[in-house]
C-alpha cells in the first residue's frame, strides 16, 4: 500500500487552490509525501496514492464539469484507495449550509456522481467583488441578494474557516499514519 496523498483541485477564483496549498503544507509538515495538481493537469497513476483528495469550487450553482467527468471515469479505481471530496462555495458561509449533510451543492454533486468518498467536507469560500469580471460581479451580487449576503463591499471577505481545513487534514493524516503502522505490523 502506498503511503502518500494526491490532491486534485478545480478553482475558479483561487480559494480552492489556497485550501489545497494549506492541506499540502499540513501533510508535508507530517512528512507525508504529497503531490497536487489542477484537474486540467492531472496525469498520475491513481494506484500510487493511499488517499486521493478532490477539491472543487462552485460557480453559479455548479462544480466544474471536469470534476464530474473525472469522478465518473475513475470511480472503479477509487475502490482500491481512500478518497476525499470537499466543496468550496459561498453558501457554506451560513451555519445551516456548511456541512456535507446540509450543503445543497455538495449533496447534488454526490447524488449526481453516485460516489461515496471516505472523507467529506464543505468549506466556505471567499467573496471578492474587485476580482470579478463585470458580468460575474453582477451575477454574484444577484445571488448574494437572494441569499441575504453582502452586495456592497470594496474589500474581500474570506469566509473560509482555516481551523476546519486543518481539522480535515488532521483527520486524513491520522488515518494514513494509522494505516501505515498497521501495514508495518502485517509485514
């Protein structure tokens, strides 16, 4: 059994990538070999990973189609490794929508892929109107108005709970280290 982590991400505005960087650092700090890729550049052999983490942001109510496609095409391989999925979206800024059991985008993704990852999480994203194109700014303000979020701010608002990200990494790390110890006993 391989004892390393692969991280694949799809990030529109960079917050999912930032979360993956934090996960990568956490694993490396624990001396867990980790590689990470944007989904567009993924070309590794899945069997080399003990755990594969997929992180995806939501834009206009949907995860990137490449993430759906990747999961559907690779589900047979997922049976031989541990898998994790996390979704990053602004709806998760609300206490009643910030878990895998309550976040509508996460629930929809899992239902549409018929996938049951070993680890799941939902993280709130970042709102930064100054970084959006004119059309994105209009659409996101409209969505925020509907969901009672801020529509007038000139500064970025980072809703991501870094403590929650660290706890997610710790849970995966502990299981990987335990599996490695168990494998050493068997051998």
